[in-house]
C-alpha cells in the first residue's frame, strides 16, 4: 500500500490522507514511510478543504503511532483555531488527547478549546470522551479552576445513580489521575464516589488501572475517606 500510494500521492487529497492514516493507525500499522508520503498531501491541501473531523483523524493517527511532526501539528492546529465551534465532543477529546500524547501545545487553539468547554453543556460528551479530555488537559498542565470544577462536577454527577454503571476501570483511573495532577482543584464529593466505584468493582480491574487508581488515591490522601463508606464495600 505504501509503494502504491507513493506512486499516486499527487492524486490523494488531504481529507483522504487523514482517513488512510487513521485507518492504518487503528490497525497498529505505523509505517513511517506512509506518514512521510501523506504528510505532503496534508500540507498541499487548502485549509477550507478539510472538515474538522479530518483534522482530528490526522492528529489522532499521529498520536496512536507516536509519530512526532511538530510543524504539521502546528499547521493543522492553525486550521482548527477558528473552527472550534464546528468540532464534535469526540473531536475535542481526540484533538486534546493527541496534543497530550505527543507532548505538543498550541496556545491559541487551547485558549479557544478551553473557552468552548467552559461554556458548553458537558452532558453532550460520552463519559470516556470527557475522561480523556480531562486527563489530557491535566497532563498538559492546561487550565485552571474555571475548567476543572465544571469537569469534576460533571464527573461527580455521573458517578452516582444509574450513571454509575457506565464507569470502566480505565475511566476511573484517568479521572483520578487528572485530579492528582491538578490537586489544587481536589473535589471531595467526586473522590468519595470514585473510591466507592473502585471498591465496588475491584475484582474486574486489570493491573494497570488497578495500580494507577490505588497510587492516585494514596497521593490524594483518600484512604481515610474509606471510614465513611458502607461496611459491605470494605
């Protein structure tokens, strides 16, 4: 496929390049030659020819494959700056995750993204999208009380009642780690509900989210909170 694309690269559009890269990344096929060929197609396509979805796909592919192309990320991020309002919750989550995974940052883009997140109804996000968003922002040390309090309030709302069944081990670990990284905005009600979920589902935690969650709880001094939990959880 790489050889074939190399021969016809001039005919491949930027949006199709993003789709191809994301498809291969999802299959864990991370050929550097493929990225090198299609990078040129992405550069040569006018910004208005991309849907925001295509830009999100291209960034997501680079993140999945660990392909660090800072200038390309800067250019694609610039294409998004005036179009943040067009992005779906999934797009927002994926783009922020890509920047965090690749350890890049775009001040103007993230200013616009934070402004959007602070103003929108977070109920529009799926739980795992919101967890990835919060965790990625925290890894980038991005944002303050105005963004983390609404995020943590929304997590606390979803961590009780019928919504509590939606929490997977990885999601609990991500939200705990986000709170650990931004511990100045520690949310006691959320911490108590996450501790409850953790103990309730302890038997189904794989090793990584188990150890990450436990470590975050220790770092956040949450163990004493267990005294207030129902006896059947202990």
